[in-house]
C-alpha cells in the first residue's frame, strides 16, 4: 500500500484536492472510520495508485507528513439565480470554478488558449462528419440549414465557428456570466448575431421544448464536468432528431491523464487553471461508449487527441489515453442493456455495477 | 478559393505611377435591416498591382484577362557582366516557358476587369484615401468594437475583420500599426521604357547586363517590343529620362555592347576558368548570344523611380496583414519584387481559405502567423541575396570583379544549382 504513496511523493504531490461521492448518510461513517484508525486507510480495496470514482483520498501516517487538503464545497450554493439544483446534471462546484474566469474566454493567448487551439480539430471533425449526411452543400456555408445545440458552450468558443459555417446554433451554459460574455462577443458581428442564440440554463431544462429538433448536439469538454453522465446522455438523445449526431470531446481516465492532465497541466505548468478538472470525473472511452450504446446512440468514431504545450497545437492521435473525441448517431428506439455483462477495464467494473443498480441522480458532496 | 465569400473594399491611393482611370465611387453593400456600419470581412488598402490582385484572388482569378492582352513568354535568360566575359544562362531543356513578362498596365487592366466581374463580393472604392486607422484592443473590452476602423478622406468609416495593407513601400497601414521597418535607400533610380527593336526577332530571351553603375535589363514583350529596366545613379537616371530619343537609344545600345569596362587581367582570369570548366565538364555549353539592338523608344513610356531595400519586422498583427511592397521592397535586378507580392497573395489566400472553412475569425493571429512564417522564410532569403548581388556588382574593384566573374562562371557550369535558382524564383 505504501507504493502508491511513494509514487505520489515522487510526483511532488503533497496536497490533493478530492471529492467524496456518496450518499449523504454514508459520509459521516467513512470519516469516523478514518479518524479512529489513525493509519493509512483506503476505503475500498483497490490497487493503491488507482483512484476510483467513490474515493476519499486521505493519507495519514505516523511517519509521513502528508497534508490532506479538502475543499469543502457546499451542495447548496448562493447562486440561486442560475437554476434549481434538484435533478440536475450541473455540478455547482464546477460552476464556481468557471465563474472566476468568465471574462477571460476570448483572450486567445490567455487561460483558454488550448480551447481556442482545439477548434482546429473539433470544427473540422464536426463539419466533416455532418457533411457526410448531406448531399450537396453551399460552398461558403457548409453547415447552412442545420440546427445545432452546443451544450456547455462557455464563452462561445466553439459556437461561433459553427455559426460562421452557416448553422443555426443554440449555445447553453449554466454559468450566466459565460452566457453574458458570449452574447457580448457575438453582438458585434451582424451575421453571428442572427445565427446564434445563447441561453443560461442546463440541458434538462430545455429537453421538453426542444425534443427532436437538433441535427447535432455538441458536448465538448463537458462530460467530465457533469454529475450524472447517464442522465446527460439521455437528455442529449431526447433533443436529437432521429439519425442526428452527437459529438463529445473529453478526457480519458487513466494514470497518464492524471499525471499529465492534472498534475502537469494544472499544478506544474499552469496550462489549465487549477481546479478545472477532477480526475474522478474523467470518462474512459469504453464507459462512454457503453453509456451511449445503451441509450440508443451508435458510436461511429472515437479518435485520440494530443496537445503539444510547446507548439500550442492539437493533433489527432491513435492513442486515446489522454484526450479523445467521439461521434455517435441516434439510431432507433432506446435500448437498455445491463452493463454488468459488458467488457470493461477493472477499475470501472465496480462503478458500472453500482451504476446499473443506482437509477437516477447521484448527489455529489464535495469534501 | 471557391469556398470563400468575402466582402471586400479596396481603397485606391492616388499613386504617382500611371494607372487606369475609372469613374467615381462605387457604393457599399449593406446588410439588410442593419442601420449601423457594415462590417466587411476584408479590406485591402492600396490598389496597385498587388492590392488589386489580392482583391481578385479573394474574389477570383484574373489570368484569363491577361491572356487576351499583351504578354510574352520567355524561354531563356542571359545575364552577364560588363567588366568581364563571364555570363550565366538560364535555360530550360524542355520546351516549357521559363516565365512570362507582362507589363504593369496590362496586369492592372486585367485585374480591374476581373474585379468588375466579382462585384457582388468585392466593392472597389476608387479615388478614396484612407486617412486613419483605429486598431482594436488585443483583449476584448466591453463595448469597444473588436473590428479595425478605417477612416476615409471623405469622413466615412469602414469596419473590417481583417485589414490587408498593400499600399507600397511607404505603407500608411504599416506606419499606423507601428510596425518596425528595416530599410535603406540604394543611391540608384530605375529608368523604365518600352523599346522598339531594330529588327523583328523571335524575342524570347530576357537580357541583363551588370554595369558598374547598375544593371540594365531588356525584357521581351513581343516580336518587336521589349521593356527596359535600367538601374543607375540618380543623376544618370534623371539625364536618361530627359535626354532626347536618339541619344537615349544610343546609350542603351552602348550599355549592352560596349567593352569599355573590361580589363586584360580579368579577361585572362575568366578565360582560364572557362577552359578549366570546359575540360572538367565537356558537355554542351550554351552559346553566348548577342542581345538585340534598339531602334526607337515609345514616346511617353519613359519613367523613373527611386530604389531601396525594405523589410517589415512583422508581416502580421491581430486583424492586420501586410503584403507586397508594404512588407518587403527589393532591387529590381532579379525581377522579383512583384513576384514576391504575388507569392504573398497566394500564401495569404491559402491560409485565409483554410481558416474560413474552419469557421475561424479571419483576423485571428493563429493563421496569420502561419502566413507570416511562410513568407518571411522565402522573402528574407531573396532579399538578402538580391542585396548582396547588388553590392557585389556595383563595383569595378578588381578583387570583387574577379570573385564575381569566377562565381558566375562556376554557377553557370553547375546545372542543378541553376535549376534550384529557377525553381526558387518561380515560387
């Protein structure tokens, strides 16, 4: 068990931000166990250096002085004007992180530079896959006539290029400041002003009014921030027309993505603002695929992406162990499989078994 | 380029050089229902060769118009020194043309015609002068326009997402943006004229002779017409332009034929190397041809302009790109000035069309820096080479003459090297 700690010490980690995912009643129980034993405790018997979705990471030892630093994030947040928090896929703690940077979206050299640069991959990915579904297209506006929903649009970094390519886009984001920034930015361009509409809301809120209206739904760099992926995907399914496309880009949940995506990118190099990502919420392509398939979306493509922090360009890659993009198409009626029988990596097996038995929303209490 | 629909405005400076005259202002397009100023996708400031060509390229090709007018293909290029017998000949073995000589006015006429053809996408504002530019903040600030504002002489303003500066070596756009420019003047002016040859020939060879005062070049335009470009000192250039026709023609002929600058020492050194090369490489050696002699000059075709070198430290800024002489100014001895400008256009159009197809904001630095890197690499090499050649050939000091004589002969002997030079210049 000490191997895991040495590994982390080697990486120079002395404090770790972590979360607790559990039902409210269980929280106190775990806490008391840890304090009373006064030794290294892993609340679930898993390989020491692998973090599971449910873990509280606590390191207490007589010999080593690890400082454990937990961010207490209250479930109920004073940003009441945003939305109602019941039955939502939006994580209020994530909201706070993005709020602080709401005005920085459009600085191409600033904190969001990697996202600006990612457009070089994601826009052609979306455009080319959508063009396959149409016979001809207007030369200047390849996506004209299409209705697209950009979920978690932030400041509109991806929404605007899609608008320029001719699509009618609705961008939604739970952080109202992001929507304000996006509105202001598009207001200067008469063309975009007409083609793009922004709303400050969560996906669940518009499901009913927009059922089966979109030719494409984009959830780029979003699924690693939602609380309940299953519900999120179901909502996506509901708003898509039959045969329409769902595009997702996100981060894989591997040791490499922890080392590079969190330790290096956030804490050492500052490529990504600290606290943007939490490793436990990363989604592996296998899990994503299984959720998509079990919700009536057939996966067409999964492709790895790689960011070179020196050149500041993204590249496609065979390797999906860091970032990846997925394209799925809404097929026929929604099917529900029992995920326990599907083939998955060991660290997610337990999660899947629990997911299939826990229907509905899991609450997340940040510790 | 078919994929891009651009809104353009080209504002024409009142240039010193002769240019086709057209009627007054063409009106601007407006977005329906929007009362505020139109936002153009691209504005090209400067309506010379490069500016108009840029507007056409963003609208579409003009070569067809040129083909209906006067131009000349050339197959061979002979360049030699006045101080020695050394010469270099560029020749393509196959029957393809090496290049084309087209007069400025012909190109302008073709471009103007093409601009009319694409007038639904391109608006040309003749006789308008830009008096001021307002740059956007690099960081989006609340309520300030993110576009470039251009104030015209008549008080109206244009807004655009990308401003392209094609307004010549004294570029107002470049100065307004505060971009550093490395430049110096050569103490030379170039005299240009259209000449009538004494007899009609096939005339598909371009000639250039390096005199100590500067190179003189004869470029074919038709069987009986050639274009003259003679770079020489300011005083001599002024003399040439004002002297009467007969004396002018005599001056040209003697510049090409006279041996007054030869010295015995250099001649023997040159002959020595010549035999050495013939011994080592006994393949075909292109025979030295004699340039045609000139009979008359076209009455109003004589003009002169000063020469210098210039290179902008940056070709691009957010929402700004410089092309043509605004970015780089070169000596005409290699005939590459406007070619570099056309190369700039080709590269910029390529980058802009890729960006547009990716839905990017046209003024974004991400693709503009790609254009800059592309072109700076190519242009810097050419500028440096041209400057070195100019300095090397501006002297009649014996050591340098020896150096360049042997250098020229050696280069002439190495065919792969000549092919590389031709390929580079044709880019």
